[in-house]
C-alpha cells in the first residue's frame, strides 16, 4: 500500500462516519461490506456514468448474496455515495483502491473481484476504462492471473445474451 504525503488528513476531513460501512473520520476505514460495495461502484463509475443495469446489478448483489446478509441494505445509497465522493477527490482513485485493499479481508477478495466483474459485464460489453479498473483491482487485491481469468470468464459467461 502506497501512502501519499498529506493525503490521509485532507481526505479524511471530506468523509463522515457512518454505520455499517461509512468511512471513519481520520482513517478512511470502512467495513468489509463497504469495501466490496466500493469495488462495484468503482467499476460502474469507471466511465463516469453509472447505468441502470450497473446500479441494478449492485442492488441485486447486496440484496441476495450471503456476504451481505448482515448489511443494512438501506445504507447502500449512502455507502455508494461515499465512494463516489471519495473518487471525486484529488487522489480519488488511489484513495479508493487503498480503502478497498484495507477493508476487504483476504478471504473475500475473490468475491469482491467477482462482483466487480459482474458489474463491468452488466451492460453486455466491458469498456476499456472498466478493464483498466479491473486490472488495478486485481493488483491491489493481490489476485493471481489464473484466478482472475477464471472469475472474468465466469462473469462474461453469465452476462451473455443472444
């Protein structure tokens, strides 16, 4: 994890604490739930536009997947908004990737990456920007090439249409 000079204090003031995954003042610490949601929002926002399909994919995942069973689903808009706000800051991309790397435990990193891939594939075509964000996520989450390729192929297969 690369620490940016002066970034911690400046960025933390822009964030407010929240329950069930909001960023904490002074540390940009978020829950594992929020870390996974940040991965999905990051990919959806990669082209600066979040489509209805991408938003629906995120909402359905939070609603139905076991990893979110103890997450307050009413917090989803706030957590997604916190991620978007952080992304819009000076070192937003690096800061969001750092938050994700700290928040998502090793055991859930493949899950987070798989959900990011699902969001990227939600529109039926993965943009060049989304591909680059997925590459950055792979590296920041320390996922191997074979595991990543398998996850990506699975997401592509699930998103296929005639």
